[in-house]
C-alpha cells in the first residue's frame, strides 16, 4: 500500500471517529425515567391538593376531599369543581413513562435551576395521600413548547412531560371554584318566593321591566304547584317547572368580587332587581339575588347568593322565565288536567242531564240511560280541561258582582264529580268543582266563567265555549245501524207520491220488487247501501217532532227504509242542507225523531245510484 493510500484511509477513520464521538455525546435523547413519575399516586385515595401558582400576588390554592366531594379551603372556603381536581390527579397518575434528565447532569450544570425553570417554577404542587405526599415543581417549557420540565421532591433528576399538564393547573382559586349557582335537585324545598322589582333601562341592560311579588307552594298530594300569596290560586305548573329547570342550568360565568364591602347598589343588587327564595315551609334554604348587566356585556347580570360574600355574573337568558307578572304564573286553564272526572252534569235553563263513567270505562247519558259516543266524550273532556283563560277579569268577586258578568243565572253550568271509595268499598261521587258561564252587561269579547271553589271571574273565548255541548244528548252514540249489509232484505224509497222497492237477493244481486221498475246497477246500489249501514252521524243536532221544520224537513222529503230479514226496519229521512255543507237527516229513536248531520258525499251516492232520485 502506498503512503498516499495509507494517509487517505487514516483521514477517513479519524472523520468517522469524530462523528461517532460528537453524535453520541451531544445528540442522544435523555434516558427514560424510572417507570411512572408518581408510581404510588392513586387519585381516589388523595385527600388534599395544594397548588402554589407563580407570581408574588398569587395566593396558594388548596382543595380538600370530604365524602367524595372537593371543597376549596384556601384562599377561601368554597365548593370546588370536583371534576377539575380529579382530572389533574388522573393526568398525573398516568404520566408513564416520561423522558428523564438524570440528577448528575443537573448537578454538573451550575445554571440547571434557571435553565429548566425550577428557580421560579410556574407552579408548585403538594399532594396528600395518606402517608404518601409527593411535592412537584413545574418548571419551564421545552424549546418546542410541547413539553414541560417537572421535578419531584427527593428525586435529583427532572422529568420532561406533556405540556398539557399546564391546562389542569389552576392559575387562581376561581379556576377551581364550583360554577353551579344552586343544585335544586339536592335542595329539599317546597316553596319559592319571587320578588321582581326590575325597572329596565334605555340601554337594554338588566332584567325586563316587571313588578310582582308572589309565593308558590308545591303540593305533596298531587305534586303540582299552587300560588299561596298574595292570592290562593292554581298555579301554572308547566311554566314553573320550566323556570326552575332554567335556574338549575345557571352557571357562574365570572367571579367579580369576594370583598364583603363591595358596593351592591351600583350592581343592581341593593335592592335586587330579581330575588328567588327557596324554602322548606318557613325555613329558608337559599336566597338568590340578581341585578343589572355589566356595561360591556348585556347578556349577563350581576348575582349573589345571600349568606356568601361573592358577587359574580350569570347568563340573563336563564332568568327571563321569572321576569313576568303575577298572572303569568297562574294556571292558564279553567280546569286542571290532573282532575279525574267521572261524572259531568250539565244544567242549562230547566234542562238537567249528565254523563257518567261506568265501571267498564264506557260512558252513558241520563236521562234515558243512553250509550255515549266515545269520541264525543273524549272531545268534551279535552275541551273542558283545555279551556284557556284569555283574561283574569276580577280576583275578588262577591254575590253583588255576579249579575254584571251574567253569572247570577248562568247560561250553562257544568258540575264535575269524581268517584271516590266510600265506606264498605262503595264509590261515591265527590264534587270537583262547578263551572258557570255567563254573558255580562258590558261584555266585549269572550264568555265570563267562574269556578264554584274560587272567588275569581275569568274570561274564555267564545269559540271555546261554542265547542261545549248545550245538552248531553248531543254526546249520544253516533252509530246509526246496528246490523250488517247481509241482514238487509230489501230497500224502500219514497218521496211524496213516488215509491220504489228493491229486493236484496244476495251479494251484488238486487232486483225490483213487483210494481217497481227502472235500471239497476247492482254494484253501485250495493256499495251505497253498505255505506248507509256503516255510516255514523256526524253530529246530533236536535230531537223531537217540533224541531223538524227548522232543519228543512217537509212532506216531500226523501225517505230511505231498510227492511231486515228479522222483520225489523231502519228509516232515514233527509231534510235541508247544513251550514257545514252536509245534509240534515232524521232517524226515529225511542219513539221520537233525532236530527243529525249526514255526510254529503254519501247523500250524493244515495241521490245518484238509487233508482228514485230525490228532488231537493
């Protein structure tokens, strides 16, 4: 080998040696630390966490666990957000493995504390878990910023952990303070006192203008709310439940001040614009006060909880349900939908009729012991329980005032009763209430209404009142024919002097009886008669012979009689046209005519497909 080649290879070897030496010395990764950074940490066993944030004015923050609930004890006593404390502990417990800088490297670096941020740590943590009490110093971020140096007391080295740790560290006590204003679910209250003095202002700040003071009481028997002051009145249960749910969702958005000397008047808290008191009978459990909006955020209002020194802000939107007048919290319906109604008596003039629920759930009408139509009955019950109050007319009414509202001699009275078990298991009708309706001397719109168990006079709409029956017989079962097409033996058609008879010979088979003639369309006749057999009255309109003329019945009426194989018959007489466009018809029941509304489309088929064409 020549000297030149020897020199060349020596240079290559020296270069490789230098590269290996410097790479291994200066570019290697720190070794992995000894397992978990806090190997003994068990979040569920920790009883205390203390955090000292950086900065000369920052007070240390301490949270203590009692019965699985975290409570701030420093710098002030306040409920803590347990979830945030637990998230920090779980994050620390899961830090494994972590890059690690050995203690000898820190000792050999005279500026290690400054370089790694331990001379002025971002935070210091002290965790108490029985006899295990690790202390941590959180130093500076690494140059990329995605990791942070952490040192555990007793360990001369340093860990390099995910900088996400900083997200879980509170910078002030407010970061860990519980933001729930009140937990109504765990508050055993049955009374709410509302004082609303909101005046509003031109800028739109604060709560809506309103002025009302009232007390609501939760009734344990029927689990609904009732207003007990200043009126003893039925309350708007859905509105109250919704408003309470809004309070449950209130969260503190910003802690404004903990100074007990804070001036409350500029914040609208002395006196408060809205005050909600929660009590168990006479024992006040919590008192919340709400004031004006901050000038830079009209969506919030200042608030405080009496008995605590803190002032904070909450979302105004969750309080708007309470910013209403007293009548807005009264039941908007004349009758509560929770009442179990078993008997409805209707008194109109000299007529007295009733609708009674039977033991099998069916309803019957008296007088006459007639079956009630289930759909009409359901409509009446729905109509009564949904009678909406359009105006609270008078809250203090005496007997002398009743003539003004037409309630001395009401146009209608509905007496509602409920079956209650009596002695020996026999059910007795117990009155629920009596609803009276009248038209007053100066009535502009609506119908006046009054309950017998209240002193108030209300107004309901004339349309709602018009939907109520004027007599209970209007709720009679609307079924007209209690037989099938197969039981029909023949049909007789009459109009004036004209008569035509058809014989039902079988399915889709019809023939003229002797003396009758014309053209027969078996399918059309069969389907028309089937429709008559299966139809029901659209509504019962009137009854009795004297009422027929008023509904267009005359001697020239069109009669349809179905003869049955058992010798019985069913007679249907057609009259004039109803305002609805349907036809009036009459059937004989209990020996007298009953006028009903008959579907116009079926009357059209009768007119078109049966041989004798009626003349209207």
